[in-house]
């Protein structure tokens, strides 16, 4: 029987003190750091390298020739969207380091919404081009001014054909090198459960989704702009329903989880945690190293995250500010346990709190029973005449 016992806190209070404004300010500062921090891993770097190679190859092609595309699929919160945002940040950092004005329009990141029509998608792309850093004084972004932004957006009554022409014009003028279309699985609809319908539960594309898909395919066929399509594990349905489209996207990029049974993967996870620990101290989120160097904590975190680096980062993003807010010196296993119970378990990432699992003790040998006494060979509750040993009560998951 598995026994659960929540890790004890070493420092700080069990719960935050609502009147401690200093702790709240520190927690807010720490939260901003961990929510905007990137720690490189080999698997994410491999995908970034492939996307950048695709961008370089596309830039060499003559405008109007087919570009092909790329696609990336993996479980929710595995770190897919973070790769797109990291790409944007790296391009900006490299431009600044080279003494060039960074172009914030080089990569445009668009998220699909439910029931999105083709016109809505086109308007989302144009609005993103117009809005990017437009209102930030002193921004290093490409200065286009309010009139230029209005020119990009066009008019609300513009038809789809006009909007498409505006996209083709402005991706060229603004130097767009990649459009990322995120959450593509939302384009797929599944039939409602109906016992009279033998096809219930089967995935299909609505008329709007089909139109969106065909137009995106047209963009890469006509060499309008390179495109990367991102979706969760259910996005496989989207690509299976669009065989011709999927064929244009090459081999799928996969952000696979780390396998705890493989030494190389364990080393990669340990390096991620060590680098993360070093970075949060360096940036001042916590004054001293966290518990991320403890073997039991590493084991618990890789189990809670299912080996997904993105999910591990999300759990830490919940735990570390909470530790600071309750006045702890740094993040402890206690805080990670709380984050798993209150966050990861609710999302279905894991069905128990691995930080609270008590390792089983070696079973004690059964007492010797003299022959002919009529006693059983073993006693579940201890020697005859002793009191039964009470089982420790499991800690609830709530």
C-alpha cells in the first residue's frame, strides 16, 4: 500500500500572511522572473534550429515559388508555444548584438480561436502587424506610425480578397519571415454524441475551417510567407484530415517528453533543473539555491511533469512565487507538492502527488513460530498478543 506524507516546510509559514506587503512584493517580482525566463534544453534547441534552417532556406527562394511549411505537435503545456516566443526573442537579441535595429515583425505569432473564419484570421494577422509595439514610446520596432498602422489594418468592411492582398503586400514591406499559426487543433470539430449517428465522435472540418486551411495552404504554395503550424496532441486529427496540406509541411517536429528510464534523458532533465536553479538565483527571484538539486525532488518533478520540460517549468512557476510569498528562504519540496496538488493534478498531468510518496520500508521478517503451536506461518498484524499496528493515514490530494 502506497503511503503519502506531505513534505515538511523548512522555512517560512504554512500559508502567506495577507498583511506582509513586503513578501507580496517579492513574490510578484519572482513571478515576473519565472514567467519570462527561458532555460535552454537540447530538445527545444533542436526544434529551434530546424525552424531557423527552414526560415533561411525560404529566404533564399524567389518570391512566388512554393515554400512548404513546418508543423509541431505535442501535449498541451509541453513548451511548444514557448519555442515560438523564444524564436522571436532570439532574433531581436541577435539584431541588437549586431548593432542593427530589430524588426519585431520578422516572426508573427497568431493563435487560432474557436469558430475562426477566414476573414477573422486575415484580420488577426493584419492587426498583429499593425499593433506590434506601436504604442511603446522609444520602441526599437519598425516605426510605422499610427497612419501606417491604419493602412495595414484596412477597413472593417474590406472583403476577404482585399484582406488577402493587404497581407501579401505588408508581409513583404515589413520583412515578415515567418507566420506561426498556433492551436491548429481548434479548427477540427467532432460530431456530438448521438446513438443514432454511427459517425459520432468522428473528427471533421467545418466549412469555415476548410476554407481557412485551403487558404493557408495557398499561402505556402504561392510563396507568400513561410509558415509554422503548432498544435497539441489532438492536432494529428487536423493533419490527417488534410493529407495534401500535411504533405507540404515535411516531417513533423516533435517535442517528445524525456524518458526517465534513459540515462541521457535523465541527465538532460538534471541539467535543465540545475540551469534553472542557477538562473533564478542570478536574477534575484530567490536569494539562495532552491531544492532542485535534490535527487528526490528531481524524481518527483519529472514524474509530475510526465517528462515534459514545459510542464516542469509551469509547476516551478506556480511553486517558486508561492514559496517567496509565504516567507520561505527559497523554494522547497513543500511548495512543489502544493503546486502539484493545486495545479498539475487539476489539469490531469498526474493522478497523485509524487513529492508526498513515502518510500516503502523493507518488510521485517516474520517472527519464528515453534513447530506444533498451531500458529500461522506469518502474522499480518505482528506477533500473537500484540496490538495491531495502525496504517499511516494517506494525505488527501486536495
